[in-house]
């Protein structure tokens, strides 16, 4: 298909295209593509990629996929297995981060720690990552707080994070935060039920103000952090809107 | 700076482009200037027919940009002020009339009883006095707003500076110093708040990334409306 002068380079172009696609799949990076290549060259490369067993139209496997384990096991080396799990987990965390910032921040820190600890020790890294991926797939576990891990626990997560940040000993205990979270989420639910709530600046300001007063009344957060924490809680409510009203 | 060889102009349809040839360029580029002037820059070895064809292809884009410009850039609204009694001047989004008063031991320029009062003996450098007056009044006002937003946006207050900033309302240096144009104090307070919040968020996020807008929206849910207002009406001030 290409002009005869280009034939010697066809093989290299194919290999480059293949590496490009595999890297894009591994890193979940759609920016990695050969847009610069002409239509004919791209068609040539696509044919080659399909022939090598990768369908360019099928997105890389998700960590939540039931076949994820099999896809990882299909990789030849321990290093490739570890890399596949690492990037799948990273992508998953960054996609879901807004839904539960406190939990996913912790997961992200754990992942970095695992990668740091088992540096260069591929076999052990694979084992540690298998365990980690298993946990990620389970999602936030329901703990002894008795809160719903999908709707209430993310809000508690933000408050607990603040508790950890406080420089002085906090006047409120972790146990006392649990009933506060329940009340807070219940109020947020009622407020955001209003039609077009997220396009109504005034209603959002009223809700933020209510949360500031609520946190202040119960001494849940130090005074200078109340406004910032309220903003974060409202932002989380926006991310969880459908879940809260389900 | 690119090396310019020659400058002439070409007309495509009803669009008139200033054509610039440059030895250093590798591609043809079209720029719509701040005042709506069209500039076509091309590599010196590019044949004229090709330049014309590219400009022809990009006509739709040029029209969209021009329409946008027409909405946003209206120089007739920012006519230069004359310093005579009755001329109006903005302060915090409101208009105040100017009154030329006879020399006395009062300050050179003051805002009193809803009037800017300018002494007639310093009339020749009135613009300078106005700039100075705006700068003086902007500083404490902006300082207070920065203080109000600092906790909320999780930044520690830093130095602010009010000065001439050319075509920008504000800027944030990597050292954390906030600069504001003295003209910001002419705008309505809720728009100044937007500029303040915008610059404060830059301390966390140096670029206008999605994370930047998310953080701004967190503290100011209606930032998009304020930004739009500023883009459409900012040239009036």
C-alpha cells in the first residue's frame, strides 16, 4: 500500500505503532496516539495491531472486570504483571477520587508505599499488589462505625481527616463524630433534593452556611478550618448526588 | 521575536489579513489581535497560493473569533475620560461625578458627598492623581477580601501589590505575591471577589487545569457567571 520508497520503513512504523498502543493501554493514556500519522499509515498500523491480538476499539481492562485476574496472569513476566496491576489501580483511584476523597487518598498512599517497599523485588511485589487489588475491588469496607460505606462513610472520612490535621488536641472524639455524620448527611439529602439545586448558588450558599454553623455548634472542626471543610463536604455531596438520593 | 522580511496584506472574501513573512517559521498561523486585526504569518518559502488556501479553509474559525471579539472588545465603551465637572468615574462598580473645586488646603482628590472633588490647581495631572487615589483605596479593600478568602481556600495570606498590570486584572507570582491592577477597584465588589479568589487559587494550582476550576468552584459555586460578566463588561472600566 505505501509508496515503494516508504516500504523499508513500514516494519518500523508497525512496531512503533504497536508499542504506542500497548503503552497507551498500560498507562491508560489516550493522549498516546499516532494522530500525526497519515490515514494510510494509521490503517497499516491498525491492521498490524489487530493481527497482534489487540483490538484498538476495546479499552484496556478495568480493575473491576471479572476477568482482571486472568488478564494479569496472561502477562509473561512478574514485572509486567506488577505493572499492569499498578496502572489499573492508579487509574481506578484517580477516576473515583471525587466520590470518597479520604478513602481513595489512603489507597493511593498505600499503593505508593507498596511500590516503594518492594522496589525491584518483582515476585513479592506481584503478591502484595494482588492483595491490594483485591481490597480495591471490594471497595470501602463497612467498619465498626455502622455507617453506610457508600453514602455516609465518605463524609465521616473528611471529618476524620480534619481530626488528624488538628494541631491541638481536638475536643471531639471519633465516636462523637458518627451521630454527627448521620445528622449531617440527612440534612444534606433534604437540601439537595430541591430541583436544580446545583445550579442555584443561593441554595448552595445556604447549605454551606448551615454546615459551618453545624460544625461550629458541635466543635467538630477548629474555627479557621470550618469554611474550607464545609466547602469540601458540599463538593462531596455534589459528587455523590445520585447516590444520596437513590 | 521572529525575523520579519516583508509585510503586505491580502484579502480573502471580506476579510483583510496583514501578511507577514518570516524566515524562522515552519507553519502558517492566523492571529486575531485584541483589536480585531487579522494577522497571517507564513514561512518565507511558502507559496502565496498555499497561504491563501489555508486562510480560506480557516475562514469559519476567523468569523467565530471575530464575533466573540465583537461581543467582548468594545473600545467605544472605554473612551478616555475628560477631567471636567460632570464627567463620571467608577469606584466599586458605581458611578461618581467629578467636581472641579477651587484650590484649598483639602487633599488633591477626594470622594465626598457622592462626588469626586479635584482641585483645579492640579487639573493638568488629573489622571495621575486618579490612578494614585484608586491604588490607595484598592490596597486595604483587597487586603480585607484576601483575608476573608484565605482560610476558605486554605492558603496563608501573603503580600499583595496594586499596580499597573497592562491587560491583566491580576496575577500571582511563584513566590506567592498577588498583583492586582489598580483598575480592579472600579469593578463591582462581587467581580473583584472573583478576581481575588481566582488569584488565591493560583497559589495551589499554577495553571488553569480542571483541578484549578474545581477548587475555585468549591469556594465560589457561581464563579462561571462572574467570569463571564467580567469578560463581557470588563472593557467598560
